C-alpha cells in the first residue's frame, strides 16, 4: 500500500472515529456542541477523501501527458535519424 494511501486511510479513519465518538457523547450527554463537532469531523473525513481522489486524478493526468510527450519525442528522434540529422 503506497504511503499516501496509508496516510489518507489513517486520517479518514481517525476523523470518522472522532466524529462518531463526539456525536455519540453529545447525544448521550445532551450537549449540542459535541454533536456539532462530531459532524464537523465526519465532514472533514469526506473532504479528505474527495481531495485525495482529486489529487490521484491529477497525478494520473500528468503521467498520461508525460507518456504522450515521450512518444512525441521518440517520433521526432526517429524522423531526425531518418534524415541523418543526429544531434
């Protein structure tokens, strides 16, 4: 499992656990602010997942563009070698 995925999984798990425990404590004790902060933790966990997926998509796009650029460079190199213009 890659380091970024491990860290993201740990972060989401930690935030979800905090959210559930704060929400449960708030409901059991009748304290609305604990319920509020529990909801904030759960929302933060969702935002971490969304951000991580967006980050992975951006990395995938960059890798695809890099491969396309490499293929283009190789085709230019073959064209120059065919014309005996080695540099």
